[in-house]
C-alpha cells in the first residue's frame, strides 16, 4: 500500500513537472525581433525595451505552441501607479489586467491548443499613469504576420478618447485609483478602427483642451501634439512614421464655452498645422460625446464656422460630425463601454460614407 502511494506521488510530480516544463520551455524573442509588429507613438531609442506612454499603443505577434509569455516593464510612476493592459488571443474576448511591479512576466496566455495563434497587447491606460516598456515574448516559435492594414486613423482628443472612466467591470466608479476604469482597447476610436480594418493612434490626454485645459494643466493639445509622451510634453515624434488617411478631432469638452473668435481661430490654426503634417488626410471635426446640450449647441456652431471657413478658403478635405446625443453612463459622466460602442457605431458610419470604405 505504501509503495503504491509513493508510486502515485512520483507519477503526479513527474507529470506536473513535465507539463510545467512544456508550458515554460521555449525561446525568448526580444522586442527588436522583426516578426513583432508595433502601432503607436513609441520611443525606440533602446530597441530592447521599447517605451510608450500613449493609450491604445498596441503590439501584435503570431506564435506557434500552447502558450506565450509577456515580458513588460512599468515605470511605476510615483512609485505606486501600475498600468492596465488588454491581451487578446485569436480575436477572443480581451483579458484586462494590471501590472504588479517594475518588471513583469505575464503568463496568462497558456493551455492553448497546440498550433498557430495571434496575440495583441494594448496599453489601456494613458500617459499620465506612466510608461510601459515592452521587453519581449517567450514562446515556442514566432511566425510571420500578414502585413498591417493599409488604412490608418488618428483620433485626437481628451479623456473620452483615452477611454477613461469607461470600464466598470471590476472596480466601480469612485473606488480605487482614478485610472482603474481606463480601457483604451474598447474606446470608441479603437473600436471604430477595427471595424474599418484600420490601424489606430489615440493622440489623447485626459483634461486637455484646445485653448484651455482643466485640472490645473498648463498644456493644450497644440502644445503636445508633436510629442511621444503627450502628458509631459517630451520626446519629439516623427510624423513620417505614421501618415493617417483620416484624422478625427474631438476637443472642446475641457475648454467649455469660450470666446468664439479665440476658439475658432485656434481650431483653424490647429487644422492648418495638421495639414502640413498630413498633406493627404481627411480631417473630421466632431462634437464631444459627453457634452451637455448647452455645450453641444455651442460646439455645433463653432465647428460649422470652422469647417465653412476652411472650405471657402480651398481646404476641401475637412468635414464635421455632430453626435446624436450625449453619452454619460461611465464615471464622472464619461461614456461607459456600451456608450463607446454606440459612439463607434455613429463614427464608423460617418467615416465609411466620407471615405467610401
């Protein structure tokens, strides 16, 4: 009897160790591996630890095997902030999780059927929560992905575009940290881009405005639009790396109601700057999806004036869109995830019509 028990324990330990070894055996593929794809404003000065701040920056890879281990560093801003990411495997539902320390080895993707799989890693939190550094992946084998979608969209905006206050699935509003409800992967911009089979950039910062930002922020969007880290206004971005076919501008919520001449003049100047950077892009000016009726009405008038002025002066690739209503079911009257889907429904239809996609 004792011999049989010892034998059973030995077999269990052997099988357990064999499975563990199988799951964790493999090769480490550094961030610089050419088989890994990146989309977003990334600081590549250290090719072995690619650093990024902006929400919605995403990484894609194709691998063979039963697991994929993610190696990623977190700035741990203020010594305590930890970013959220989404991990998507084979187009299944996103796995949303938070980093735990400065150096993180995440092995959530395991026990898959042996074969070919794709993985997407997306930064859910924004620049104000600190950077992430992608170090690499550990798996059995990396495979070549199809080319990235040829279509490219850039979404310029504030906290709404960041996906702030949208995800109440784990931590309710007014609980935890202010960024615990961020979800850039399911924000209206990222959803819109995926529906249109396009790459996306979210050039957004919570609280930012066109001529006035909230929350004691001294920066405005025209100040930081050329930066990799928009929140701290640092590291110049090379616009040649990403030339969008569509640029959506969602600003004005934090400006509130301003002098029409000052606001519209600044809006025209910002669009002219965008045009110098993106000579062929279609520019779309949209109202704030969370604006109350008074602000929404003012924004409709302002955007109508801005677009009419530009079109009458020869700028033909600029248009406007007014959302059908306000979306305020998330934290702090922001849109929640369902609202973001509804916003994406409207914006997708508009861009389809505008671009013939």
